[in-house]
């Protein structure tokens, strides 16, 4: 399969942006990387209370298949991390690198 990259923009609940970023760094990133994803960067937009990041997968499965494996993994379930606790909304866009 070809490399797939998603640009993800999350609007975070008031007062939880720093806590979300900490959980993302300590819990989400290591598991994503263990499952073959790469992180292209992450940014905080404090004015809009948003967290923006790039996540890619380039492997034998599709991004969707590998993403389903992430969500179904025992390690993800053990995180005790419900995105709805932190996130008001999400916008996931598949993007293509041009430069």
C-alpha cells in the first residue's frame, strides 16, 4: 500500500489542552509508533484551543485497517483514555505531500 498521511485537528475542551498533550505524548504516540505509524509533527494552537498533528502509515495494510488494529489493541484499551473526555471535535483529513 502507498503511504497515507492524515492531518488531524482536535478542538480540546477548555482547560484540558496541556493535559491532552501530555496524554498524547506518553500514551498515544508510543503505541502508534509500535504499530508502525509515524508522527510527522504536532502543534498547539492555544488561541483556538486546538491540537494539530500529522500521522502516517506506510505498510502492508491500509491506513484504515491499521488504525482499526490500533483501536482494537489491548494496549489501547488499557490506556483508560476516552477521547470524548478531552475533545470537543475532530477533523481528520487525508493529505498528500507535495514538497
